C-alpha cells in the first residue's frame, strides 16, 4: 500500500494534535500550588533573615546537622550551654508543603537535639533553625536527604 503526501500530512497533523491534547491533560493534572503562600511578605522581611544569618556567623561554629536512618541530630554551638533558648526547627519539604514539620528547639545538656525521622517521607528537606538567645535572633538552614 502506497501513501500519498496528502495522507502523510493528515497523519502527521492528527498525531501532533493527539500529542498536544495528551500534554494538556498531563499539565492540567500537575500540582501547581505555591510552595509558600506568603512568599511576598517573606520577601519583604528577608533583610531580617540576612541579619539573623550574620548573627549566626559570629558563633564559634554553626549548628551541625546529621541524618541517620532513625533520627536527625542537631548539635548546637558551645554558646548555648546554660542559656535559655527559644525558637523553632522547621523541616521544610520543598516538593510538598503538607510534609513540613515545625518543632520547638529543645536542647539537652550535651547541646544536642534529636528529632525522630520515622515520620518523615523519603526525600529532600531543608532544616531551618530560627532561634533567639540573649535577646539576639539567629537563623541557620541546611539541606538534608532523608532515606
């Protein structure tokens, strides 16, 4: 069977239109929600975050974050010893905000905080530490991967 050029063009147009419809259906089913609903307000306050990060840079060392199979360990600098610290640890999941977790800072005598990783889904998280001690605010963040 021999195809004429008109039949070839018709088949090409039908296949192209089918691909366009398939792409439209695929694109319309994707989650396009914002990662943070208040991104504009956060952008306006970013200078405050930069100042908190500069304050963190003045510490003897940055907080250390280690991920094991069953927990996330945060080791705080020596400046935390014997001082009241108020703040939060945010486990931020960039791909899906429903997996975000906010935990209060709770440091033991060894300057360590352990967070169970059993309730976390596998993938990338950003640990965002935001705390206040001695009337000074600090901020630190680090990417981690939960396996």
